């Protein structure tokens, strides 16, 4: 094979002989170039395919995926918020119950007279007010509400302890007042016989009188001079119908000559409670109550307990 080369000057040409080896090399080189060009074109086509804009279907699928992820995140947030709300609601319910107990204690103080009812009314909410703030109002956040509830719980704990201590003191004072023996065992009447030596109304002889006699209207009320437990209720020789009340600490009171007994053994009576009706049963000359006070088994002058009420 010959290759003819034509020059630019004078139209001269040159003949270049090519043997078989050189020809094969030239063919291989040409094929290699073609293959390289084909590979380069394939790579460009792939890159263009990858760089092309997504289709509408692909965009919809991508957005649906994003929405699904956002819904899952939102559901997690809502669940967390609901858990916080449930926890706060539970704590508020507990606080409400404790406040009701405190209101009940306060109302007891009002009813007992230890707290003036015209100043404190525990059945109504506390009065509050004030001018409107010019600044924009903001809602409380969950952490802020939590801190407010914790502070409220601490204050309630403190108030509850104080009120319970005050209630104990008041109850103790009330119990002491209830058991404090004082006053007359009748609502109306007069002292007809003193404590100590006297002339016996039946024999005229000088005899000892363990109590005092308080005369009044037949059937009128006989009341307990202090709270206690009834230890005797019935007929006893000389006393007629008798009521005996144990007030504790060795102190006992007796009410004799009753027309009718209105309590029974074991009854717990309060101060001022009607325990019998005045009569003239037993060794008696007329309607009256024989009133005795016994301290540790020894009779006491009831008049000093009657006079306590006038101090």
C-alpha cells in the first residue's frame, strides 16, 4: 500500500509506502479513537440523564414522603404536649382537693367563732382586681406553669401545716372548755340549800350536806355542767332518780331527785346538754336538783364551780 502526500508548493507530491504492520497499527489507532469517542458520548449521556429535572410523579412522591415525616414529627410533639397537659391536670386536681380541705378547715374556724365570719368567707373566692396592663399579654409556657404550680404546692404545704396546727390547738382548747366544769345545772331557779352542815329538812338535826340544792319549776331542764360520760342513770336510795357524769381526771358530777332521766349509761354528753328533768323523787320536799361535785372520791363545794361562770 502507498500513501500519496501532496505538498502546498509547486504541486509536488510524495509517495509514502506502507507495509502491512504499519497499516494494522493505523487501523487499530482509528478503532481506538472511535471507541474512546463512543465511551465519552455514553458518559455525557449518563450525566445528562442524571442531571435532568425530576418528573411530576417523582416530585409528588418526594413531597408525600416529606409530609409523612412531618406528620410523624407532629404526632410525636402532640403526644408529648398531651402528656405534659395530663400531668399538669393531675397536679391541679390534687391541688384543688387540698384547697377544698383548707377551705373546710377555715370554715370550721369561722363556725367555731375563732375567725370572724365578716372578715373571712371561705365559701367564696378571694376578691382580686387591678387596672389592665398596657403591655401585650402573653400565654404561659408549660415550664412557666410547672414552676407556678410547684410554688403553689409549696405555699399550700406551708398553709396546711399552719392550719392543722391551729386546728389542733383550737380542738384542744375546745375540749378543755367542754370539760371545764362551771355554771349551774339548771336554766332557771335559785339556790335553796348550801353545801356543808345544815338542819335536816326531815329530822331537824344538824347533818352534813354533800351538795347544793337548786329549786325550780317541776319538769324544767337539768343540764350537764361539763362534757363527759354518763356512769349512772337510774334510781338510787336517797337521791331518787340520779344522773352521774364522769368528766375525766377524777372529776364527777351528780344530779339527783330528777323527775325523768333523759340519758343512759355510756352516753357521751356535751356541756349544756339536757340530761334530766327537775322533779322531787327520793328524799325530797319539792321540785329541785341536788347537785354534787366529787374530785378523786371526795366531795367538793359545788358553789365554787357555779361561780366560775361569772368570772
